[in-house]
């Protein structure tokens, strides 16, 4: 069973926090479904990108160990240890 020929994929999110919210970091996970357990994961600090309080976070995740298929990339936004809102996911393919 083969995996991805490329060693890693990069995930990037833009976050527009509510007034007073402190976005400290984003946890990224690759799962086989939107609610499935993480098969691969990574964390990134959120950085301020402009005066409009936009934050971004990016991480490279080595997906070469996964067999070809459709997976879900999930981002969870944190203020310290507090999860803000619901995790958001997007389908990704290793084919």
C-alpha cells in the first residue's frame, strides 16, 4: 500500500476573532472523518497579520504514512487551553 510521494502538506487558516478573544494557537489534525480521531496532528501559534486583528496559523504535516484516500483536515482554535467555537474541517485527498 503506497502513501503520498510528497513528504508533507501545509495547512493554513485565517482567523477573525471576536472583540476580546485572544487566539493563542491552532491545533491541526488529519482524520478519516470530520468526527474521527486524529491520525496525524500538529500545532501552531496564531500570529497577528494586520491591524484588522486577523490571525493566521500554519503547520506542515507529514502525510506520507497515509494510504491514498480522502481525509479530513480539522482546525481547532484555542485561547490558552480553552477551545474557542467548534472545530472546522475540510476534505483533503492523498490520491
